[in-house]
């Protein structure tokens, strides 16, 4: 009971959150109602205890037509940390209401990578106005970052880091860190560079703090390090961090000079973003963001639906080849959809595994054949098991042994086709530098639909069913 009494004040101190630590609807409604009533002080009092990430969530959860009013009421509370956590579409809405100087003031509060994330999506004219309002040093850093390809390490990296020459001692480094107030405060490693500013090693802060002052920094540093080329794709950067368990990594230019660093907090966002993109691309749903304007969502989904239309017509053409037989034996029409549908499900399972393996570099040219054999064995096992189950069920339902055999064999064949297509299609697309997450599902479902109908109706014709 005493323990419960101790916990109650903690719960009472966070009324804005539910049991899953998310902003609850009652709190969001309270803020919206206060803003609509013109009670700015009440709205600000409710929001002031929130973490920047929660303030960003507040805007995402609030009705879109109320966001501008909330932003006006919370003027001065929407800083760089809030915008850095905000959904891209919601942030773009708010940025339109801010002047260039306000955006520039916010950008100066952020690390370069977060400032770039805010400015890069703005219109070219707005970008120029914001850049003109920045201090020369900040403008130069952001313009340099914007010169790198989108979704590259150059866009992702921070320019603020700690780099020291090899000839210093640990004591020299500690004194340097204490004397210079302008140094970045968020770092886990110190980079050691040669006279050409090329990284030759790294020192963790824990090593420096536990080493006598007289020891040279070159004797403490780790010479083996993972270097990130400035033009490396952000997905490959995330894989490097995952593979080697990195907290931070140095970014180098074409000449091998140290130009920035990437930290694990940025990579976590990339991993989440890339994983979500691949899943949504498999279904042709676009970005899948609930804050995305409806016109963009309709355009993206309709494009893929139109692309799927010819494949559906191809499957219908296959069925049309057996119109007379289906007309004479209507039960074929009842069962053929099951064969194609089960094949489509099996193909989707295989496709999801293969696309993930390609994205995480688990599947390469060295083990492609082994992957194909593996998935064919799985498909054969699943197809045989399903064939036995549906064949027995079909026999008990229809009492026709030939129909049960055709049904079972068609399921086995289509499962094998699904397994083969689920592997070969994304691997082939990858070889031609086409994103398999975007295009694979169309081809795989076409294969399983056409072969499902062809195998079932073709076997039925060979068996003389409906003849």
C-alpha cells in the first residue's frame, strides 16, 4: 500500500500520457479547446511540461485545420528540437507559416543534419531566403550539406565534432576540451587526425578519463575504425552501424579528409524509416503516412493499381482459355480462386523474406543459389502439406477422387512457382538496379495467379473433368 502511495504522485505528474506513454486524446482535446477559446495561457501551461518529442506528437495528433492556430498560441515554444522530431508533412505545414528569419533562428539551434532535414524540403525560393538569413558559418555548412545527394551520409552527418592531432597527450586533450567553450557538447569519441586532417584513429571518452595525463593520445587511440564515405547511401550507413555495433563513425570526403560524423541516434531514425518504406513499397501504398495529403496518396496508390490492371487481365485471359470446361463443370470456378490465392500468399511470404535479406545484405551473389534451393524446399513441403489437407477435404466434400487429386497437385505446383518467383524476381530486379521492394509484388502475383489458374484448369482438362 505504501508503494502504491509512492507511485501515485508520479502518475499524477504525467496526466498527458496514457499507459503506453503516448499523449491521450483528452489532453490533445484540452489543448485544442484552449486554443479555440482564445485561452493562450492555458494552452501554454498544458504544453510547457512536455518533452519536445511529445510537443511534436501533439501537432501530429491535432486536427490539421487547427495546427496553425496551435502554432501561433505556442509561439516561442516550437524550437529546433520540436521540429526535428516532427513528422515531415506536419513540419512542412508549420514551416509555411513561419518567416525566413524564424526558420533561420530555429536552424541555428540544431545540429547541421537536423537543420538540413528542415531546409531541404522547402521550395527553392524559400531555401534561398532562409540561407540568406543565416550566419555565414551556418550558411556555408548547410549549403555544403545540400550539395550532397539526398539520403546520403553527407546529408546525415554532423559537422560539429572533436578532432585532435596525434602528438598531443591525454592531459593536452583534457585541457583543450575544458578551455574551449564553443566545442560541441554531444560526442562520445574523439577523432585523431594527421596533418592532412585524415582520421587515423579514435579515442573513447572513457579511455581518456581513465588514462594518466602524461600518456600520448596516439598510445590510447584505436587505429582500426569504420570510415563512412560522404556519398554513401544512408541505408548502407545504417547497415554499417548495425554490423559493427557503432555509436558514432567518422565521415570522410573523396580525399579521405574528416568532414563530419554520424551518431547512432540519427541511424535509429534511418533504420525505422527504411524498414517502413520497404514494407509499404511491397504493397504499392506509397509513403503510407497518415499525415500525407490525400491527393498524393490517391496518385501513388492509383498508379500501382493501374500497373496491376494488365496483370489481372492476363490472369483473366488464362481463365478464358477454359471457359467451355468451366461452364460444363461449375465447381472448377469455385476452387480455382483458392489455388491462385494460396499461391499468392506463399509468394508474398517468400518475397518479404528475400527483400529483407537483400536490404540487410544477408543475400548476396555468393549465397543466391542456396537461397533458391532453400525456398524451393520450403515451398515443396508447404505445398505437399496443403495438398494433402485440401485434397482430403475436397474428396469428402465432392466425392470425386480426380477433382481432389487435381486440386492437391495444382496447389503443390503453384506453391513451387510462388517460392521460385518470390526469390528470382527480387534478385533479378536487384541485378538491374531496380528497387525490388517497389516492383517485385506485381510480377510475383502475376506468376502465382496465372500459374494457379493454368495448373488447376490445365490438370482438370488433362483429367477429363468437365469434358
